[in-house]
């Protein structure tokens, strides 16, 4: 591995850690590695509701820098019912936690992406956009994604979801939080009623040319459809290009 590569150690839910993780941590610290400590607080689980999970998220983040001497923390508040980070409640936890920490520390924060819909679907891209808006507006430095189809289906993730994540981050950078919230509320409302019937999408082999490693025209068209939705909401990033 390169000296710049992160070495991961994960905490357990909620606010726990196992001996194995401590052994990893000791090795990473002695070796002088860059340490990424990861944790995904569960909304609706042991922590409770929105306020309680946000408090746990903040505590977990701070604890990662104390207990594992992390270089940066990878968050990922997840909804107990849907197993995703793009649900309204999970976004609220992530946003509030990040803003609280960013306002009072210089800690480096990241967030990981788990959508319910799969690649080559407008829903997947809109879910990704919603979280990228939340993370950017709340001050996170690192966006880590995207694990489409909840991250549990083999070969159901592609570079196009990451492209959407990055372009939306550029689109809302520097925008007033109130304006982002207004757009975000409308955006989440477009897909949150579709969780039970979310499209599976297509595998990497089905929506990418595996020889040239470029997306198919079908996926490019789906991407443009999602871009139109976001542009209509008020994101002018693509119209300015």
C-alpha cells in the first residue's frame, strides 16, 4: 500500500469496539499509517430516534479520534428499516452531526453512501444527489460512494453514481444551507415513497462497456434524466458548463 492510503478500523454499534479492532489500531499507530475509523449509527435501533441517534453519531465520531487515533472518520448513519443512508432521517442525522462537529473542531469527516435503488436508474442517482447535497452543505470533507442496491448485490455499483456524487457536491458548494434544505426536502420527497418497489437496476456488465470501461448510452440517458430533475430543482451546475 502507498503511504497515502487509509487503513480502516471499524467501531461496533453503538459506541462499542472489539479487541480485534484495538489490535489493528495498535499496529496502524506503530506503523505510522493513516487511519480511517468507520462507524454507521443506526436510526431506529438501539440509539433511538432522530435526536438520540444524532447525539450518538457525534459521540461516535469524537470517540474514533480518541480511541483509535483516527486521521479521519467515515460516518454513515443508516435507517434500521431500509438499510440505507439516503433516507430522510439518516440524512438529517448525518447533516446535524457533521455541522455540530465542523463548527467546534478541525476534525476530518467523511460519509459513505448506500442507496436502495440500483445502477442505471434515476432513483439511484437522485438518492446519491440528496446525500451529496447534505454532506457538502454540512461541511464534510470526504464523500465515499456509491454502494448502490444497499451495497449487498454483487457487481451493482459503477462509476456513474460516483460521478453524480461529485458533480452535485460541486453544484451546492458554497450555497446557503436554507436554500439547500428547501431543494433537499423536495428531492427526497420524489423517491422516499418508492423504497418497497425500488428498481434493482443493472449490473456493471449490463450498463458499462467492460472492454472500454465507459457507460452505455442507456446509462448516459438515465444520467441526463436525473440531471434535468436536479436542474429543475435549482441546481445550475450543468447549465453553466
